[in-house]
C-alpha cells in the first residue's frame, strides 16, 4: 500500500496478516482492536481523552478509535501522578488499559474520511526551561509532516519499523507509529529499549525478510554494546535519532555496529521537524522540504507547513549560523537568566564546570524558588560522593574554582552529583526530571532522587541519598541519626508506585531484614522488583546491604 494521509483512514484500506510475533503491530490486528475501542467509546462522553499507554497495539488502536469517533487524543509525556494531575482539568475522560467486553447499543459508522482541519492531538512540551505547555496539532499538520517523512525516508513493501522511543511524544509518534501506519507497514516498539531485546527484534524482522528503519535517540545509540550480535549488513536501511544532537563519535559508533546510516532529525513539539543531517556526510543541518529558515537577531526563524500558521515566521530560541548547505546550532538564547539581579549565561557556567577536573558534564537549572538560586546537576568522571562530608568538600572545591569567573551570589546553591545525566525517553533533561532531582528541598519526608535505571520490565534500580533535613532523622537518634526501618518500607512502597504504577494497599510483609543502618547524607541504591502479588526491595550502599524484604499488596496492578 502506498503512503496515504491520516485523514484518509489508511488503517482501513488493507487487512494484511503477518508471520511476525504478536508484539508487532500490523493492519489486520489493528482494525479489530480499533473496533473494540469504538464499541467502548460509543457510550462515553465526547471531547478530549487522555491516552497514556505503553503497549503499542493498545495505544495505536485506542488512538485511531478516538479519531474515528470525533474525539481528541491528549498524550501525556509520562504517567507520573503529578503529570496526570496537571492534565486532569483539561480532559473529559481517560482511556483505560482495556476496552473490556462492553457492547454499545448504537455503534456509529466508520467515517469515510477525517476533517484535516480538526484537532487530532494535544501534546506537551518537554518543559526543560519552564512548565510544560499544551500544544494542539491538526490532522493537516500531521499529514504534512508525514508526507515529508515518506518523501525523504520511504517505507517500501519490504519495510518494517522498530522504535526504541516513546510514542507519547511527537517524534516517536510520527516515526515509530504514524509513518508505518500510513504506509501499511508492520511496526514494533514493545520492550525495545534494551540492546539485547533490540537485537532480538532485528532478528525477528530478518526472519520475516523485512528491511528495518530503527527509530532511536542519543541515549540508546550512545550505549550500543559491541559484543551484541547485530544483524548482517543490509538488514537495516536507516537509523533515525532525535531529541538532542547526537555526539559525532556516537553516530560513528552506531553506524559501525549496525551497518546503516544514522540520520538525525532536529525539531521540537512546537514546530515539528525542522531539519536533518547525517554527520558522517555533513555537519550542518539541512532544512526539511517546505521549511524556510533565516537568522533573526542571532536566532533561528522559520516558516513551515507543520506550524499552525504555515506562512508566519516563527522565532526559535536556538542560536544558529547559516552555511551554504543549511545551518549550525550555536546554543540557546533562552539560557540567559538573572540571579540576584545579575545577568548570567547558563551555557557559560556549564562550560566552566565542565572544564574542571573530575567533571564530565554539567547542567545548571532554574528551580523557581523564592531565593532565585540555581541548581547544578554534575556528572562526575569517577565515583560520585558516597557521604555528606565527601559531598560537602567537593561542593566547596567546585565553588572555589567557579568564584574566579562568576560573582559568588550567582553560583549554584543546590548540587546533585550523578554518574550519568538523567534524561527522558527523548534524550532530554525535562522539567519533570529536574523536579525529581530537587524535590527534597521542600519535601522533607522523601529520599533524594538521583537516577532510575530500568533493568527489565519488572525491575528498577534507583540511586538515592538520605537528605540531611529528612524529618525522620529528628530524635532518631541525636548522636547517631539514622533512617527508621518503617520509613524504608514506606519508601519502597511509594517509589514502587511511581516506577510501576502499583495500586493496592499494604497487605503484609515477608522476609524482612535490617542489616545496617542508613545514616544522614548516605548515598544508596534501592532495587525494586515487581511480583505477582507485591514488591520485592533491597537497599544497598558502598558499605553493603542495609535492608530487604517482600511487600504483599492487596491488589497490585501489573499492567506494563
């Protein structure tokens, strides 16, 4: 099937079957699943519906049913409680994990086409420099961008798409779901985040004689292991990357291992795609077809068919310099801030930090606090400090070095030391992650969150610290403050709910052991394992294991 616009309902034009495993999505399975959702929605309110679903078939079929029943899909960036709370007042309902067995009395007919001027989606910006903003996209905007994707990176009859990025964001949605959907090709994004699973998915595509387009991002491409058995040359047709610029050495490494060109797409939720490049051929960014660019007071300005007003110049905060073949990115204009009345470039301070011995990368962020002081997230080259005194000494050394270049009042006040800069599925340090990193400034009942590693679908490894101002340290004990055991169990339950969306009350605990105390300022890890009827947890630090056990929950939701 040749490329069709979304407004033409391409998923209704063919009913292909496939010999691929069930976690691959194809039009045959999609049409039946979409009808089940249409049936369920027939008795539900109209309007805007929140869709937050990790399973690609459930997500895609529910999305199409919303569109076919004249509803708007609201895509949250994640399913964290605070994220969903922000959206709650602007939606009319939320898509559940399953449509169940409801049978509608009056099922509406499938429309012959969709109004391309109608709102299709509401998405949210990453919020890296402020609170996330809601942005609506029409079918025409989506169709225009998908048409360009089909022109530059066509999916022929033997093509398939594997995506490592979330379809809750515009890049993953367009490249990993909607492009193959409009081209009538099979696609897969389930559990593809890990290299070993990616290799398995590539093998599945190879067995079906598919030429694969891999949709990825800088975090995944930067961590590709050389020891994994990757497919033979020719099985991958291209690798797409977006979310942040990919380091040149990582692009070269990915091309060497996967034997396919790495194509980066530059854009944003607000603008859609803007430009593309392949670093092994050209370093400048080439504007996408139909996109016009110019420099406006040092910053990028563009007109684009993917914007709500295609012929109006839109000013982007990225600074650029034009070249014969496109443009080069030179940093962001909106990274100039005022701290205590002093004008400061966050880029300049980050460069100063990264020039210091032992610091591999740094991000300075505004926290919106009454004191106006900055936060600093520091990726250390060696082992991160494991206790309060070591961390205090490191902060003092860094502040002394910075004081030679900046006024003392502008220096960061709040410091977080990590072994890798946190990023979301799109490779960005967004506002949600920043809030998690500095949450303990106001919340004196929770551990200091520093990182979360997804070991598998059912296992998470959290890197945490005991905040010095933790309220539970008061009186427990005066000369040797330590975290009470009951608090460790409480933390495990709360953090498991954030990691897995766990539901259900405490129903008991088994195999509970406390081996060592956790003291003020200590750095530690918490391994959480989702089980059929509860959560397993283990606390460890550089000193060894501190506690562990199994929490039984009354009704744990084990949906992926």
